[in-house]
């Protein structure tokens, strides 16, 4: 009997359990074979009526084929746990909600989670362990790296490159690039909630606002405006 784990019983994991059950039901897998796994769970218990197991127990299980999807928004944790799962012979699994729409020419790496109402349009390349939360979209000709995370409602327009470990906050809009000169969001960059990104974002930089600016500049401007009010 195969066992399917949603690894992470935090906010995102509890949301994605519904998607996991729905996906597996369509494949004829019983809901009893779907469990939460979490390092903070210390004993077998029910979470939202679903069996949950301490991570150490799941990692030690040898008698069944184990699959895990990493439903944790923090990309560094996902990278660490993906390695841990592979070392323990656990297959990395992906989730795609019934309402998610994937169009033509889309390549997507292992471990992805596409939440309800996500839309990936045409000719898109996405690396491993991508999270796209509800109502996010990725338009044509985008290239997305490994361990990239979209909060709900991200609007990623065409010809955008997003490098590994970038985090895009809820409702952010990324302006389209042009063929041969994509807009680039650098490795590990953070785009704040609701930001409107009209320029490239350097690796590791946090931008906020409309038009989006590096956090330090925005913070400085707000303190200047506060002192002149
Ligand atoms: N977690 C885990 N192993 C780790 C780090 C985190 O099992 O090494 C779990 C943590 O116990 C928590 C979940 O991941 O239950 C993260 O949940 P949270 O609500 O903080 O974030 P989100 O669900 O938004 O990713």
C-alpha cells in the first residue's frame, strides 16, 4: 500500500490537503492513504479529520512506498526537506488542483504545487518545488527557477525570468519583459504583497510598493514623509 504525505501541517499544508485528497481520489487512491507529516507533530493525531504522523516516524517507515509533497512556503525548508526525503527513499510528489489550468508547452519540475485556479499559459519552463498559491498566473514565455514561491493572486506577465528561491507576495504584479530581454527577478529576491514590479529586481533584494522599490529606500521615504507631516 502506498502512503501519500502532505509534509507540513501549517496553513498552506492544511489548505493543500483538500487538493491532495481530490487528486488521489481521481486516481482511485483511498483518502486513508493520505496523511499529514510534520516535524512538530509528536504523536499520531487527527488534523481536520486526517491522520497525521511525526516526521521521524514517516522517515523511518520501510514497509510501504512513501510519497511526499512539501507544502511549506519557506523555500529553504523545502530544499532541506526534499533532500531529507530523497535520502530516506521517499518519492517527491506534486499536486495540481482540478481547477488549475496548464496550457501548451509548459515544463514543470518535480514537487510542484498548483493550488486552485492557478493558470500557467504557453511555453513556460519551471524548476523543481514550485508553489503557486490560489489564483496566481504565469503568462507566456516565462522561465522560473527552483524553489520559487508564489503567494495567492500573483500576476506574472509574459517574458519574465524568476531565479531560484525568489518569493512573490500576495497580489504582486510583475510587468512583462520583451522577447530577448526578459524582466528578471533575481535569486532569493522578495516581492512584497501588492507590489507592482516595473523593473528588474537584483538578487536578494526586497521590493515593495507601486512602482516597486527596494525596501530600504521605501522605508527611508516613509520616515521622511512622517517627519514632514
Ligand atoms: N515544518 C516541518 N519541518 C520543518 C520546518 C517546518 O514540519 O523543518 C512545519 C511546521 O511545523 C509547520 C509548517 O511546517 O507546521 C509550516 O507552517 P506555517 O503555517 O508556519 O507556514 P506555511 O504553512 O505558510 O508554509
